[in-house]
C-alpha cells in the first residue's frame, strides 16, 4: 500500500505541477494596449496588495498623499525598503515578488533591485509576455475588458491586435453600482439612455451590451459586488439585471460572473489597496439561479465565511460555476481549506483558482504557489481513495488536475 501511495503522490505532484492552466480572471491587456499592460519590477512592487502592506509598517512621516505624489520607481523603492528589507517578505504578496524574480533566474538573494530593474529594462514586452506564459505554463488568460473605462474603450474601438493567449470578458460594474456614471458613458457612446429607468433605457442598455459582445466576443459578463448585494429587491440594480443584463447574457449565450463581497474604499487613501471584505448573502445568488434556469452564473466570494454555503448552492444548480480563491482568499492556508472543501462537496466541478494578475509577471508566482497547495490537497484526497480501495490511473489524475485548472470551466462554457 505505501508504495502505491508514494507513486500516486508522485503522479499527482507531477500532474498538478505540469498541467496547462487556463486563467479565467486577470487584469491583463494585450501589448497593443500600451501602458494598460503592467509588467516589470516596479509594477510588481507597487501592486496594491503591497501598497496596503507598506502602510502597515511605514514610518509616520510617510503619508499616502506623499507616496502617491512620487514617481513609480520611488514608490517601489519605499515598498522594497520598508516591507522587504526592514520587515521581511513573509506575506503572500511579498513572497510572490521573490518567487517571480527567482523563477525568472534573477539573483534575488543578492537583494540587488537595481540589477533586477536593468534586466527588466532589456526585455521586449511581446517576447516577455510569451516567456511569462511559458514559465507559468498557461494556455490562455481571460482579461477584464471594461467598456465603461474611456481609455480601455478607446483601445478596444481600434481593433488592435491581441495575442491568442488573451481572451476577452466584458466588465460591467457601473451598471450595477453606479448607474449615473454608466448612463453618462453610454450617452457619450451615442446610446439613447436616460437616468430615469424607463423601458427604453433598459432596451438601450441591452443594445449596448449586445454591441460590445458582438465587438469583443466575451467569454462572460462580469461584475464585482458589495456584501450588501441583494436580489431581487426594489432597487434599480434588480431592474438592470432583469431587464438588461440577463436578457443580453442569455441572448449572447454567456455566463454572468459575479465577484461578491468587496467593501469598496474602506480606506480610500490607499487607492486600489483600500478595499475591504464583508460577509455577503448567498441567497441573492440562489434567487438568481431560481429565476433564470436557462442562465449560467460564475461566482467567487471574498469572505471566507461565505464559501461553504456557496459550495452547497453549486451542488443544487449545475448552472453555477464556483471559481477562484479571490484576493484576500488567495493565501495558501485559505486556498488549501477552500480547495479541500470544494472537492469534498463538488468533486472537480469547479475552477480552483484564478490569478487576478494585474501585473503580467504575477502569473508566475500566483500559479506556482497555487499549484503547490492544490497538489498537496489532491494527494490527501487520493490517499483517502486508495485506502478506500480505489486505484486512480495516471490518466485520471491528469484529467482531474486539468479539470481544476480550466477543464471544468471549458466544460461549463460548452454546456
Ligand atoms: O484582486 C484585485 O486586484 C482586486 O483589486 C480587484 O481587481 C478584483 O479582483 C476585481 O476584479 O474587482
Ligand atoms: Zn479582479
């Protein structure tokens, strides 16, 4: 038995370590979208997770205002000095930078940030993108394409080249969280929308979504929502979902992805790093699933507290695809717990992780760290199976590994 378990464990580690990954939610852009695609040492060091961390240890004289007024390399210097050198790179985000530099073959132990910067300065972004995808062993990554962001919309309207490894997704938050600004953007784009929620306005919103879908061919529509998200209720948000978003999603035949539980700007001085987390009401998702039996929904939730209830819901509705260990859940201890819980309740019918990479290079560490944790969870599960008398074949192990890292998602999309 023990040799069987040892060879199974080796096969699992190999499969999880080497399976190709489809990254189903990132904030990456094609190189043709210029400065929108973030990459390199300074972008990694100023990732909002690390900026938030800097201000847990920053000297009293260093205010957020002062930090934001500095050029990016100076901001990166401050993170390097106070987080990495004076306090230690133990957090997940800090360790991630180290893992990434290391996997790129850079001398991270030498702590030579200037040398590392020189190496990045010599890279050509198109080649570097291919190199990162190869190092992380990813076949494709889904972008977040937001037509409500004028800069992004301008790039999208120019039909610029996009490498095959980057897939589109239509991000529509303002429709649900800031209808006023959504109306302004749509008006600027020539839609006949009004702030007053009339049938005509909803028809126009639907046309806006259909138009963008036709243009970019998104894999899904997506929005991030607060812990207060309720459905149905008598808010404008419910009307927008029922009269514009769901009709458009059904017509295009794409899932509606909801990322639920973010408490926006609890400390606005920190910028993107200033958002927090709150426990949400999973019943809102349940009501959507009940109301739209022909719809498809992808959901990730930010609070650890919501995870179990969400898994139970996914057992009841094949139209719900649970994905990722999002943001504050993307820490090894929580990824381990969530992956085990999901396997126990859902088998492999979920996507164990998405990277949420905002900086290209992060694909390297986010996936290296996830693979390691998920491999050990799977070894434990297969060990239990072997003890129970089952003998998983190598092919089955590879099938299951791929399922968790993109295979189940592909199946869900094809349903
Ligand atoms: O994880 C993050 O980087 C967050 O700031 C958000 O981008 C979140 O993932 C989102 O897509 O809203
Ligand atoms: Zn995201």
